[in-house]
């Protein structure tokens, strides 16, 4: 039998397989690198898109915060205006009360009594005056009690003074301004 040397053929085949393996490995590495690069690019795109969305949302949130601040300022302004309107309505409602109160002060004064000082704090009145007698002060208190615009008279001080041939009583009395009776025009509004 003849001797055939198969070693060079095997070695060539081995080299060829190694080359094929290197090419396939290199190709696989290149394809793997391309896939990794593609995945990385895709993830970077998604991250960039999400960052753009976040920036958009941040700008919208900032715009809404400004609108909310303006709304709060408007609510404060509204509250201030409503408070002013309430004060104006109270003043308009109490405007005739002062006139009626002064009118009632005159109508309730009996003869022989005059007022020296009138102080008003809110609904409370302090009346200081001089009367010819204690009975006139009592009559004044009864008149105040019967008035529609004044109520609850209380005598703080009464001092009897003798000057020359006259006798007088100096007094300090407290009363409160009563709630006025409603008229037909006020009931409708």
C-alpha cells in the first residue's frame, strides 16, 4: 500500500477552520458590537426623549405655578375687596343711625337737663351732663329706656352741687346704641 501523507491536508484544513472561526468570531464580535451600539443609541434616544418630556413638564409646571400664584393674589385681592365692601355696607347701614342717635339725644332730654360731653365707642355711649335735680336724671334715664335708638341706661356717677342759690346734679351715665328698627326699604334689600 502506498503511503499518503495526509498531514498537510489536515493542517491546511485546520488553518482554514481557524480562519473561518476567526472570521465568524470577528463577524460575531462586529455584529455584537453593532447590536450593543444600536441598543446604546436607542437607549440614548429614549433618555434624550424623556429628558425633553421632563423639561417640557418642568416648564409647564413653572407656568402653572405662576398662574396659581396669580390666582392666590387675585383671591387675596378679592378677599380685601369683599372686606371693603362689607365695611362700606356697614357704614352705609350705620350712616342714618348716627343721625337718628343725635335726634334721639335731643328728644330724650327733659327740660332742666343738658349734656356737656358725649363719647361713643362702638355701640357704647357715655353721656356727661348737668341737671337741675336728680329727678330730671331719672326722667332722662326713663326716656332713654323708651327710645328705639338707645337702650340700657346705667348711672355711673351723680354729684349734687350747690352753687350760689342754685342746686344742680352733675352726672355720668352709660347707655348703648340699640339696633334700629327696620324700615320697609331696608327689609327688601
